[in-house]
C-alpha cells in the first residue's frame, strides 16, 4: 500500500531542519539523506553540490520527506502540522521549541524558524471549546493555556 507523506521544500536548509525536528520530537530519527549528484549531469543540479536532493525523516511515527529546492517556493499558513499534547507542560515544551515568529502566533498556531506552521494543541481541545466563553478565550490566546480554557 502506498504511503502518503508530507514533502517539505526548503531553500537550502533541509539537513538543518531535519536535525532540528528530530531533536524536538522524541522517538524521531533521520532515515536517509541523498545529496544532489554531480552538477554536470543536469543543468538543474548547478550549484546544488552538497545539498539535499531527498531527505527522509520520521517524527513520532510520521514519515516526512524533504529537499533543498531553492527559493522558488516558500511555506505559508495554508498547510500546518498539528501536535497533539497530553498536558500544559508538553504544550509549553513544543511551543518553546517551535515558535520563532511572534507575529504569526494565534490560537495555538506558531511558525518555526524555517517558516513551517504548527498547531500546538491539547488532546482535549474539543472538550475545552464546548462553551462560547471558552472559544472567546481561545481566540485571545497565542499559546494555548489549558487552565484558562477550563476556567472560561
């Protein structure tokens, strides 16, 4: 059966991003790094020596692929990765590691130093948004604070 995997296109930071992500998420690993071949093989390989043509890594059981493709495409908030957390301590830990663009923070969403968007939310998010006051409280948050939602 074919797997569905997200592929992340970086300008030239694929290796750095893989190393960073596996340091942030427990039970994660870099599976394979294939560098661009000799530049003389194709005009598209010009200037790509030493960069990642195909990187494969696993974050908590989810397989990703990535590449260094140059600055043509960039990340935006239309795609994000959801990190479901067991408690506030876990939310705080992931938020501290992944949030690097304060102006992009809202309602548990943050953006990392590579421009990738993440949603850092509690596993109980549905129950924490059962009342209108809880939804209003969440809309005023950057990082999700479970106690504030419970008390709203």
